[in-house]
């Protein structure tokens, strides 16, 4: 891979890491809100956000392994 491609991939990885953190924050907010409301199960919103975060983390892993 060329240097400019490496930099653009690193930029994408950096943005995805920020997105992953943002999704994690939203998932935590959903858990806190459910707890305040007396919920005893994980809210569906938190489950979906966590699944999305895992997908972003997987993309980060794939991009990080590119040669």
C-alpha cells in the first residue's frame, strides 16, 4: 500500500475509533436511563448500540490489518 493510502486508512481508523467511543457512550446512557426507570433487563436500544459498536470495532480490526 502506498504512503498516502496508509495515511487515509489510518484516518478512517481514527474516525471509526471516535465513532465507536460515541456509540459506547450512547449505550451507557441507555443503560443508565433504563436503570433510573427501574428496568431489570438490558434495554433493546443498548443491545442494538452494542451490536453496532462491535461491528465498528470489527471494521477497525480489518482496516488495521491491511498491508
